[in-house]
C-alpha cells in the first residue's frame, strides 16, 4: 500500500466499523450528535474541551485538528490560521463577529493571536464563500465565540504546565441572574524556547555566519510572555432582549520569531464589543441585532536579540532595524431576521474603518541618514460599507435552499507618503458576492450539500502600498497600488452520513480565482504582488464513531492543490496531504487516546519564489484525562518518538526570509499536564 491509500484506509476505518452499535454515554457522544445532525457539511466546529486536551499554545495551532485547517509556524506561538489553501486576507478570522487585525506587516500577530483560550467557548468554521454577513470571507470564515456568564456563581481555574517550562494559567469568575450577569477573566501564558526532535532549540537554526542568528544570551531566553484580562457584562431588560458589553486587554512581551529577522518587543491589544439583541419583536421581525466594536493593536519589533544588531560604525542604537506598527478598527453592524413567506430573510448593513500605520527604521537604508523612519505602511485608512440579504427556504422535509447576496463598497486611502505612493492616494472598489446552497436529505441521517458561491476580497493595505526599499543586491519589498479585487467562484459538494453514534463527512471543492493576489519576484532585487488567474481544489474527509466498550475512533484527511494558471506552476504555501487517526477509550470519567498524525511530502512548490519541497512525516501523540467531580486532569505527550520534522509552512518565502534553508522545525517530544477546576 502506498502512503495515500494507507491514509485513506485509516480515515475510512471509522466509517466501515461505524455500523456496530455501542453503549457509551458521555460528552463525546453529544459532540458526535451535534456534528452529525446539526452542522451543515460545509461547517466545522471546535469546542474548548478539544482545545484544552491538547498542548496547543494558541487558537491557530489548536485548529489544526479540524480537517481542512492548518497553520503557519513562525515560532513557539502566534500561529496563523490556514483554511484549505487560503490564508491572510483570503479568509476572515473574527471574534464574536469583531474584525480584529494584527499590526505587524509580517503577521507576527495574526488575528487569532490576540485572545486567550479561556475567553473562548467554541470556534465555528465556514469553508468556502458562504458567509455573506461579513466582508471578505472569500475563502471562508473562522469565528471564535467567547464565553458568557451562566446563572448563579460560577468560576473555573486552569493550569497547564509542560515541556520547555511552558505555563498557561487562567481563571474566570462569573455571576448571573435573570436580569444581569458579569464575567471576569485573567490568563497568563509563558514558555522557554522549545526544542525540536534533533535536540536543538528552535532558535538555534541559523548558520554561524548568518547575521540573523540569535545572540548567545537571547537564544535560550523566554519564547513569549502574555498576560490577558477581560470582562463581559450582560443585561436582559426584557425576556426577549439582551445587551452585552465586553472589554479585553492583552499584553504580549518578548515574543521570539525565528521564522523572521526580527522579534516582537511587545504587542498590546485592546478590544471592545457591544451588542444588543431583540427576539420575537413582531410576527414579521423574528430577531434584531445591533453591534458596535473597537479594537487597537500596538506592535514593536526589532532585531535587538540578533547578531545583526551588534554595534558598529553604522549601528548606533540597540537595533539595526525596527518596525513600530499600530492598527485600529471601528465597526458597526445592524441585522435582522424577518419571517417573509415560507422562509426567513436575514438582512443587514455593516460598516468598518481600519487604520494601519507602520514605521520602519534601518541603520543601513541610507548612509547619509541612518535610522530614517520610512512609511512602511503609510497610515492607511480602509473603509468598507456593505449590505447583505440571505433567504433560507425549507421547501419540504427533504429540500432546503439558501440564497444570499452581498454588496460592498471599499475605499482605501493613504494618510502619509512613502517612496511608492503620495499622501492621499486612494483606491476604490465595489463588489458583489453571492451564493446558492442546496441541502438534500433523502433519508434521515443522509445529507447532501451543493454550494455555488462567489466570494470577493479587496487587496489589503500592505499588498497595495507597502514600501521597504533596499539597495541592491538586497531585495526591495514593494506593494502594487494597481491591484484588483480577487474574485473566487467556487463549487462545493458535500455528503454527510450521521446516525446516533457515528458520522462521516466528505467534501470536495473547486475554486476558480480571478485576480488572485500572488506574491512574486518582479526582478532579482524586487518582490511585489500581482493579480493572477489561479485555481484551487481539494477534499476533506472526517468522521467520529462510538464503538462498543466505550471506544471511539476519529479520523480526518485533508488535501488542497493550488495552481498558478498564468505561470503554469503550483501556488506557493499550500499545505500537503494530511491526516489523523485517533483511537480513544472514554467512559465519561477517564479517557486514554492514541493519535497518529501523518503528512505527505509537499513537492508541489512555486519555483518563482524558490519554494522548497518539504518531506513527509508521521508523529504519535498520547493523552489521557480524568474527571473527578469538579476537577479535570489532562496530560499527554506529543511527538512520542521525538521525530525531527517540519511543517511545509515553516519558513518565510521572502523578502524578509531569514536565510535560505532556515526553517522553524516542529517541537520534539513534549509533555504537558493540565488541571482544570470548575466551581
Ligand atoms: Cu512584527
């Protein structure tokens, strides 16, 4: 059997033996029921239980257990979500519908970096262009839903300790009555630098000659230190109305990014969200929702921890390069569900404004004026106004049709100049997105899904206006102010079979991408962005099954292929074929699980960016857990055999690549133990 058929067989195994009846009754079964019966085949979810059981350091890493999702590894934390082959602005990563962007032009702080696990209740994932409630869900949506207070007094404490002295400690306390409720939370995360399977620190990946290698005193310093605090208050003025106000502050310090040439000195994030919801307003108006939010990130990065910052004639500060970046977003949305005809019309309007400013200072940019501040992102304002409507029509017991349309107006304007654009340069976009979704249930438990969608996303301020000039032979990194909107025409086909103790979910998609924003080498000394015609296709397979004797099997398989049709070569940064199969004993009191993770080698690489092939790998994870009254204990070991391996998305394609062949390996064998106590 070759590796592909082996993977496929492993994943189908649960389906084959799923017909066997079983007896277990527990939380896992409930999750299987929810996934099997309530979720559309185009949706996935991840519960906080599943996150807590793993040693994942952030949401980006935790999501890798969902089929179709993977992440970009830049260091010990701050992993960036990849949905199928889509990443960055090709997907939306929101929290409670709030648009939160990172400040770093190198995505040191992707959206999912800015909240703690303890804030999270559940993560909802929509694959494909089927979310029309938000602008830009072109490749899909990841919406993190935060916890709210229950009735009475509740509190929980979580403490995880693991290899590399990693600590994740959090506590929440809440109190609620029928009229009002409140929740307070605090979390601390910190870790030393992890080691890969060859016993080396993940910061120790540079050749001795590289200016980007860590200084001896920094190579084994803290990998990150993050403090997060949050509060949420709710008021229910009537039985059918609720208003919520939440605030969160996060302070991340000293975060190492061996993937890049710089490290983060700090990231400081504020997030405010207010919502008002009314149900059963009238026979026509089933629901009315108002939302307003604001968030802000400040980010400072430099090379102070690297050899490149050693004092010299030109390097007169503690760094040779630094970027000071900030971004903030204000947004509002009004939406309602109306009972019109036999179906429900969901409609709304929304607006957001994002400001993004990044100043770059380099000792060596010009000899005459060292450390001149350059408008790397020239104080750009992005305004977006959108309207949407989605009609959900149940035709009969077997057929359900959903159709949605969304219109967006976007204008993006610079408030500073750089060497690429003048102050006041603006670009306008107007776009229509739409989709049609058909669900067919021929018999109970069997569901077919067909989706046709048109999703759009405008170029982001970085792709349009970024400016990092350099003197040849160094590579200049420059935006392209003439970029057009990317339009994705996608077809999805899904089938799900679910009975009480088992489900299997298979999906296939094809995506035709007009004006896909591609990063490319314009010359040997210039990297920029271009619109190209591209396509992606892929498939996912997932299943969970409950067997006799409290045994459970879970399997997943994901594949995506991307093609640059203009360049006749693969798209860059597409994850390889990947799968997991896990066997678990779980009697509701304690569990034990063995999981085997496999990835095929990725040989579809973009020669235009000098992308390199990545070898395949297999790792084994073990975990166990025990629940005793209010106390839960989880522990495990990941990468049991201490394999040295790399994810395909573990190095920067350029122009700030920290050296050819310098990749950030995955962690070697690592242990963790979590204690969770709920009052
Ligand atoms: Cu940064």
